[in-house]
C-alpha cells in the first residue's frame, strides 16, 4: 500500500477544527493503519499556504498523495462519505 499524504487546513483551535482533526485521524487509522502522513496548517497563521491551495473554507482536508489531489470541506463527521471523497480503501489493504 502506498503512503497517503494529507494536509488539514483549519482556522485556529476551534471545536470544529479539533473535530475535523480527530475524525481524519480516526478515518486514517481505520482505513490506512499508519500508512499516512498528516500535516495541520492554521490558515490564519499561514495564509500563503491556504492561498496557494485556494482554501476558501475551513476545515478543509487535501489529499496530496496518491495523485491526483482531492479535497473535502467540513468536519468529516460522516466518515464513510469522507472516505469515499478522499478515495480511501474500503478497509485496510483494500482498494
């Protein structure tokens, strides 16, 4: 399995930002079992990065690898829908 790479864009340490991070970690552990990299970027502190990826709303997760990039906006509370949108395997080792 290839390593997945994600960037989660948030705006400060809000409840919604924390929920998005927890949901993304939970999803990655369930579907990828550690075969992922996760970076969190605060768009307030690093607006140049948010602008580069045209982040218009937070939280937004961008899957960088495998290509092509995909993005999901929101707190990722619907784990199944988020997994489909990010192109994650159905289960560990699946496609």
